[in-house]
C-alpha cells in the first residue's frame, strides 16, 4: 500500500538539492512547503505563488515556475491536468519500496470537484499487456468522469 504522500522535509530536500548540484534557496524550500501543506489540494503555480508570497513577499512568479520545474525533475511532485486547460501540482506518492505510486482522480462533471482514489487496479492490466504484447508500461494516468453524491451520483 502507498504512503499518503512522500513526505520530504526541508533537510531531506536540502540534501537532495546538494546531491544534484543545485543551490539550496529559501524560495525552493517555501515552494515545497506550500505543496506539502496543501494536503490533497491540487495547486496551480499561481496558488503556490500566493501561498509563498505570504511569507516571502519578494518572490517572483518566474521563480515559482522554475522551482516547480526543479521539483518535477527531482520526481518530488507530479503535474496533473483535469482537462480544463489548467496545470496543477501535487506531491508525488511513493510505495513502501520507494517506487512511484499511481493514484487516480474522479472528476464531477457538474461541480468540477476532484476526488482521489488510491486503489491501483492498473498493475494487473499493465502486466497482462506486457505478457501479451511485449509493451512495458512505465506510467499511466486514470481520470474517471461522472457525478459526485452532491450532484446526483448516488441516484
């Protein structure tokens, strides 16, 4: 089973940056902390910027975008898109063995709320695909569209 989020603290992040030859900056740490503190909320770059700016008013939006790119390259966060043209970010999730865990999203077509579910039913399908076709799946994304209970999903 997966951990809720791959919680990385500031010290681990600093160590990782140094190992990769990258500078440790307050801005980078604050961006990661904004994402860590967001829980299951999927934040846009602009939302991250506003959160960080509350504690660090001098930060620029371009710095936030560059930091997001660094976090993506380090596999600490994932980019998600709910087909509304807006890119959002969340902490990457890992399994107990350190490998990446896939979680999926349910999107209400009426109110637009996004819900997550943890069960990864795709692993068996990926293995079957590999056996039958030789194609090795290395990543996938599942989005289910429907109606939440508030919008009539239980009728």
